C-alpha cells in the first residue's frame, strides 16, 4: 500500500510550496508535475485545463518543456512526492 501512495497517478490532494504551484492544491502528483511543466513553459491555458491525473498525463505530452523546467525535473518530482507522503 505504501508504494501505491507514491505512484504519480494516485489521487491524493496535495499542497506544494507556492514557488512551485502558485499556492494551488492538486489531485495527484502527476497533476502537480504537469501543471508546473505547463506553467513554466508559458502554456497557462493548458495548465488550467488539467482536471485529473489522466488529463495531466495527456496534456503534459502536448506541452514543450522550457529550459526552466528541464533543468531539474527530478528535484521537482521529489518535492511533490515528499509533500504527498
């Protein structure tokens, strides 16, 4: 069960520091991760379209990541997973 809670598509409402998610709560780690990806890439309309983890995965595949996102995606996901735990 512990490992299920660390899965990025598992639905848990999480709150990440404002510097990453602008003070918003997200339904899954995948949602949070793809939201940040879209925001940092300047794709605000796609970021606000995300309603679920599956939406996040689909929309995230349509977003071209910016250098500010690709510099350190692992630390971002680590912080998201830690907030979820």
